[in-house]
């Protein structure tokens, strides 16, 4: 289809441009990141893939649901997430929470859940849904700093729509804040030359993301983000369920 052809040309353009630039030596090489996102629709997944491919070209080691579907189906999203999380902890990597309308809706359902209530059935193969009962305790306990970054595509979602609980870590609007986002992923101080190199990469990545965002907007369903659980993040209460010894939250009744 014309859409697939345009997406393929967009990825090819990104690949060629990144090949033409020199990767800032050592700054991002080998840094491991896990991108967690809600697979709202095919257009959004293509946008996430465009970002992930660009990060891979910068020599980051990127894991995400879209590239691990076979493994997810084989072992289940929870086991897959735990395996990825363990490697991140061992290697000092970063979890990138990439928010969209769907991600906001899923998080809000968890934050507003009360005992005795049922949640809509989650996708049994969604890594994002499965990861929430491990991620939320980190944020509720104030232990998210240094482990997580939050990002959103500014033309699809505003930072104000992200639940307040997640604002305890840096939030990046993409693509406008790509340079600082890349520096945050590096996790180390960068010299002037390295910063200059990242800015050059950011220009080309931003161009590819803008095209992917336009394609995504054609498939973006109408609607608005749900009301936020604004009363919850400020308190240290855990509204989802009992906390286990493993630091997870008991999933609400009816959820998967």
C-alpha cells in the first residue's frame, strides 16, 4: 500500500542519513534501554519502531515488545518483562516509558482501581500492561529516579496528560527535546564534541519522526485522555492491591 511504501522510504532515509554521520564514540555504545509502550494501533507501533531503529543506529541496545513478539507469545509478557528488567538492573540500563493515549488510559485504570471493582480485560500479550504491577511500586515508593525516563510524542500527547505520579522523573517531548533525551540515555557527562554530534543526529531523527508522526495521526482514533487520578500520586497509598514480597502489586480482579 502507499502507506507502507512511504513508511519504508522513511526508514530508508533515516538509515542513510545516520550512516552518513559519525556516531559520538563511546557515548551511547552498548547502553541498554527497554522501551515500554501501549500498542494503540499499527501507526503508533510504526512510529515507535522508527524511534527504536534510530536509537539502535546510535549503538544503543534496544528491547521492546514489537521486536520480541515471538518470545512474548512463547513465555508470556510478565516473564519477558522480568528478564528484560533483570538485564537492565545488572547493566545499569534505563526503562523508557513512552506515553500515548492508550498508556495513559491503562495507567489511570490501575491508579483509580478500588477493591471489588473489575477492570476491562487487558491484552494478554501486552508487555506494557503486564509491567504496570512492577513499575507502579517503584514510582509510589520514590525509587524511580535513575531507572526510568518518560517520553511522549508532543503532536500526539501533551505532558500535562501524563499522570502526575510519573512526573517524578524527567519527561521528554519528542522530537523537540531529542538532544537532551539522548544525553539522558547516555547517563554520563558529554563533552562539547559529543554534544554537537548528538545534535546533528537529532536533526535527522527528528525529520524521520515527524514523517512517522504524520502517518500515525492518520490512524489516531478520535478521543481524549481519561481523567487523571490526581489525588493518588501525592499520597503513598497503593490503591491497586497488596504489595508482594517481590515488590509487585497484586493485579486487580478481572485483569490479566
